[in-house]
């Protein structure tokens, strides 16, 4: 028997239509505004008909809260007819007919048994949030309906969603709409008075957070009831909480990492007034009692992945209009309310309609493993609202291949199947499976648990120190960490993965610098035993080592364990020091530690968490562990390459024998007799970088190039393009065989560029023989002199003494282009420039004659130059 409150929920009016849609079509899309009871009443009503209902929520806090609310409506405790299962916690019994799970748990069940035995109806709640797990679960469930269980009923439920898109995805399922609450929500626009910098990466202008705190104070003064304030992250919640320390209300902080006691307190009625600072976890499925006011910062966090560098992070974005509606709805759950929006009404129209689907912006390695384990490696056959980006899927498959989860064809391996069942990112699954036989299941599980949920920032950037802090406990993170570690140990034991003993120190529990070491102590390496074996194809497979067993409390031993496990998880992020707290990761990305970090003196790091701001050249290390070179090489052995390396560096050919761990050089020695083909490629690279000027260009060579450039410009083919870009593109063609004999920069400087350039002349067509005819090197002038033509400008230039051109009225032309005649004084200085000699003799000569004949009286200055005899001599010698 349900409580009376259930009978008043607005969604009740839509239940007949929903039941009819499920009876007729087996699937439906339920659109119900916040507070209507779609999360709590609908599963109970469906279960009353004898069905066993599975409700999938995107978040653990929502799953627990929904189960508690439904049990309360039945007058029971959780674990009776209503139960829940989240990662690491399961409260159900034989009586349970409604079970609330996270979408991640649902995926694990589908992978274990595709038929979902005993389940009659699955409700995908809050599907508008477009979490990747929810999209994947929907695709898998549709496969199950199509191939195995056509009677399985599906409901996609949300307050704000693309109803038509989900209806199409569910095979033309009916859309059932429930009436909204009767409680209106007033919108108050409250933008900052001054300018605020837009969010950038993870950073937010402190002025905006100060403004949000001021709006909370205003809301407390202007309105009755509790205040629910939406912020984008845990750090921002803490900062705003600090700014509200003096308000006359209890300030609570709600997010995915909040202690269960705090989450329970928020969802329970309170005696005094409260301010609840929350992330997006409070947008959906949760009713916070007493809330009449919402303050919305207008910001949200979305994942971003730099596939080229293997770095993933969260970034701050403007919240979508759909999210803003969800948030505002929290104010009207129980009574009329108010939402204060910390942006202007004009800005509201520019917000995105919906949040970006996670499948389009997130790391897809876990999704790709799920798809491969499902039997569809490319995800091409999955019914998805948005297809995964090709580049992101290619990067994901590369990760899976590197950790041995898929074979060459992309099919899941036996090892990959075990990884998929662990409920971890494939990188962490690899670290757990390969680390446990070396350091023991418990230690491997504890470090992986640290990596699966990043420790609080106050734990610092040293992974081994964070491990010790978590072991000490005393905070909510430590409690969750211990629970997850126990779960992972259980998963290993269930999978028979071995490594249940205490394990051994994996490598660098040997001598350590006190500034970088965990405990400052030193150990003498002693021979260790043979490690557990894995498939030879698995990168980073353990071999024989020399390690030092140590106690669990020894800092150096902690460094060895955490470094080894972190390097297994993120092999492309093993990084070598290059001074001043800077490192180079195997991926090729630079990484920098913060000032004061105890890790700055470490020679090698395994970087667990890093992000790279868009404006920065290097990534910022958030969490890392010390490793030695041997551990780095073992964990990232698939990145280890050795060979001859000949390249153009610092202006010359450098030939070396190089061993690299990705981008990190581990061993280098000079190469005395490099492969000629490699040398040739290096020389070509030098030419590409520095241009043809590396060659020897005599005056004749330069003039030949100018003549060819003129013919190419005027006549086109077959005369070659001899620009820098064109010459470099055809370098192999015109620089052989000289290039094959060269070994260094100096050899390039000995190559006669003009002689080599003649190979580009159109010899095959016979046009090469006309070079002198079409672009002569010299032109004979009336005096009998043969004067050199300059081809460097737009027109050919003939610089000649004025007296040598007497009697010539028609301007010479080359290839149909008039020559620009520079008429020189007897001293060789320019006296006039013309492309029309007849006009010059007629109009311009008189002024030149008047100016120069007094200065050069021994040279002829006839009154009629058109009929005068040309000469290159003076009057005195005639």
C-alpha cells in the first residue's frame, strides 16, 4: 500500500497511456517535468502488475536517493521490495521487485548475461543528460530486444530531452507526456555588474564566484525557504562555501565525492534554513526538501580529450538551456519558487539547447571495449543517437590494442573480456591485472582505486603520499577508496587473476634521492624472484627484476608500487626529467610540476593525472609517482624502439644510433656509417627547412634561374617553375646524382646549382635548345656591344650607355615582352629609363642632353640621336 503522497504525484495521470504504450509497442518515451514522480512512482506502478523493474540512473547519489524515496512511499526500508546497486554497494533481497542501479552497473550485467534474466522492464532515467554509459546501455538493450528478448520492455524517461530522437531510436515508440507541477517558478536575471572573464579550461574568474555568493545572500534576504545553488565543480563549491561562512544558514556541499551522511542530510527535511551548494548531481532525480530558491551560476563541466597527447580533462562550459530548465525546476518541486540566473536574459538565447552528448567529447576507450566485448568492435551496428567520432574511436582502439584488450582485427581477447567485467577504464584494468601478480592484489587494487577517483587536491600531487593519506582515513574520500579497493580485490579473486599474496617491490625501491623519495631511506637492491606471467603479446609483461622487498609503511616501497601501477595504467605518460621541474612524457608532450612539489627532483615520473590548458605548451602534472628507468621501460615496452636516426638538426646532418621510449631518448651514440638513403632524406629535410640557398649559386647560376623564371611566367609550360617551393618539391629530380654523394651541409654548398638546374630544362620536347633564343643572356646593341640582360624584375632590363643606342628607334623585346632600357651616362649612372625609345629620342633626350653634355664634353651629344652613329667611344678617340 502506497502512502497518500504517491497518489498526488502528477505523473499518475500519464500512467494509463504509458502502460498502454508498453503493452502495444514494448517501449515508450516518457517526458515528465521535474517533481512529477516519474523516477519514483512509475517503477512502483509497473511493478504492481507483477513486473520486475530495473531503473538505471546516471549517478550513484541519484540511485540511492530514488531507492530510498520509493521505499518510503511503500512504508518500507530499502532492501525490501525496493533495493539498489551501485559500484561497491548492493542493498537488495529476494523480495526486491524494483531495483535502482547506475548505468555502469547495468552495463556490467548486460555483459555478464545479455538476457537480463528475471527483469521485465528497464527504465533509463534522465536520458537527456546523454551520459555515455546510458547511451551504450540503450543500444545494448535494443540489441537484446531484437535478438533475444522481444518481450523486454524499455522506457526512456526524462524531463527535457529529444523525445522524437529517442522515439525513433526505440523503433517508433510512442511519446507519453506527463503534466507538470502546478508550482510556478519566477525567473530573476542577475548578471554580474562588472566585466567577468569567460571560463577557460578549468579556470573560472574569481569575480564570478564572488558574484554567485552575493546572489545567494540576496536570495536569502529576498525569498523564503532553502537555497539550492548550482556550481560546476567541487573546487568552486568549496570557494563559494568559504565566501558564505558568515550567512545565517547552514551551508551544505553536495557532489559525487560528498560523504554519504552529507548526501542523506541534504535529502532529509531540516529544522533551520539551509544553503545547498551542488554540482550537476542535483539537477535530476533528487528532490531537496525545503528548497524554494535556486541560484544558477550558469556553468557546467564537460569532458574533453586531447587524443594526440593522450590527455583527458574536464573543461568549464556554459550550461545548456535544457540544464537551466532542469535546475530551475528544483525551485518548484514543493511550492512556488524562484530561480536567480547569474547571466542576462540576452545571453540566455545564445546558450546551447542541450548539453553536448558525452559520446562526442569524451575518451571512448571504455566505450570501445564495451562494444568489442558486445561483439561489435566498430560500434557500427549499435543503435545510437549520435555515432562516435571516427578519430576518437581510432584512438580508443589504439589504447585497447596496447593493453591487450583486442586483437589485430579489433575483436575482444579473453584478457579484454576480463577487463570489461572489472568495471574499470581499460587502462586501469590493465594496471590491476598486470600489477596484482607483482605487488599483490591488495596493493594493486588500492593504487588503482586511487586512480579511478582522483584524490582530493589537498592530498597533493604525489601519488604515494596520497596513498598514505587515504590509508590513514578520516575523510569521505578515504571511506570510498577503501570500499572501491575491496571491490577490486573481490573482482580479482572472482576472475582468478592471482597475485593475492603480499607481492614484491617492483623496481626502484633501490637508492632514492631524499627530496624525491617517499620516506627518504635507501635500500640495497637484492635479487628478486620471477614474476607472474601473462600473454607475451601484452605490453609491459613482467620479467626478472632486482627489487627490494619492503614494509607497507616504507615510503620508498610506496613509491615503487605506486609508480609501477601508474606506469602500467598510463605508459605513454612515463616522463623523464629535463630540469627545473620540467619533464618530457613518452607521448612527446612536455609536463611541468608545481613549485614546491617534492617530485621535482625525481629523474623519472609516471604521470597519472595531467591537463594541458589550450594556451600552454606543456601539461600541468596534477598527480604522479616516482619511477626509475627500468620500470618506465617495462611498463611502456610497446613504445620502445631502437634504430639508426639520421636527421637535419642544428643546421647539419646528425647521424646517431638511438633508443627511444616513445619521444624520450634513453640511449644515444654517434653513427659512423649511416645508411645513404637516410642521409639523403636528412639533406632533403635541410633543404626544405633552409631553402635552396644551401647550394652554391654562382652569378651565372642565379641568372639562369632568373631566365627560367621569366620564361615560366611569360610562356608557361614546358618551361619549369623554379620558385623555392617548386625546386624543393622536385629536389630529387634535379639534384641527383650530386645529392647521393653528399654527406653533410658543406657538401651541399659545393653543388653547382646552375649545372644541376639545367636538368629541369624541357629537353624531351626540344624546347631546351631555344633557351638562348627565347631568353638570351645578352643582347647586341647598335654599337656592336653584347650587353647582359637582367631578368630579376617584371620586365627584362637592359642597362646600356646612351650613346650605344643612337639610331635605334624600336625598343627590343624578349619573348614578346618589351625590354625596359636603362640609359646610362658615360660614367655608368642612370640617366633615363624607357620602354619606348622612339618617344624618348623625341621628347626626353633634349633634357638629358642639356644636363649631361657640359659634364661629359668628350662624349657625343648630337641634336638628332635617331640618325646619329652609335658608339662606345669618346669624341677625342674618333
